[in-house]
């Protein structure tokens, strides 16, 4: 079964959803292929790096509310073994990161890179809008440094990522994570592992 994950690497619930899916797959006896599909929570350009909490405060009505939201999601993340530090996170546009994920997928390293991007953003305070930072993350998961830099400095993947983002909108993906199972069954949100496992088994039966 193919599992397509529509997600953004600056979406905390997407990281939680990815981890919960991995937990569900530990109890699933079918064969799966996971593909990462791009989505941007905010496609606006980011002119200069700034603390994520400041950006959230501007978007959600003040710093107190932003910090409360961050604290809540941090607690949920800890329940699946994820250590988030919103106080370190840097606001970033993710288009280039999605291009790099495409580059990694062509070389069989997309899962490792996606995990590295989440950790870099939410735990390590890395500006994942920075090309230099992206190249360093690429090499950290075994990709060639020169190839990764040349790819990002070229126009390769730009048209394809833009088309994928448009396709997500046309499919009606409006919130992430969204998991599409076997090309036609959608599960939205960072559902519990038990819910995801039940969905996998139900789709497996329907498609048998």
C-alpha cells in the first residue's frame, strides 16, 4: 500500500503525526511505501530569520497565546518521544526544504531527511530556510554535499514542487498532516496510532 503524507516541516503536528504513523506501522503486517508530499502552511517569503514564537504571536493574537499553544503541542510531542523547543525555533519559508526532500527522495533518503528537518527546526534552532543549513542537513543523512548544493542553486525541482503544491490544493488538502492511503482514502490530522492502524487495516481489506 502506498501512503502519501501531505505535510510541512514547520508543522509540529505533522512531526507528531509522522511518529504516530511509524508506531502504527510497527503493528501492521502489510507492506507499505511512504511518500512525502509537500504542503506549505505559509507560503509567504521570509525576508530575515526571526524567532518562531514571535511569528506565531503575530499570527495568533499575542505572545501569551502563542506560548500557550507551543506548550500544549510540546507536551503532546513528548508523549511520542519528541523533544520540541519552540524557544529555539526560527521562522522559515519551506519551499527550498521541500525541493531538498524531492532531491533526497530520488536518492532513497527522504524519510531520513524529513526527520532531520523536523528535528533541526523544532529542537535544534536551525534556520531551515537557509540554503547552507539545508546542505548541511543533506550531508548529515548521507547525501552528497556538492550534489545537494548544486541542486539547490539550480532551478531543478522548482516547477515540480510548485505543481505538487497546486495538486494538493486541487485535492482539497487544507490542513496537515493528511495521510492518503492507496491513492483514495484520506485520514486527516495527527491521529493516534490505533486510529491509523485501524484505517490501514480497513483499506487493506477494501483493496484486497
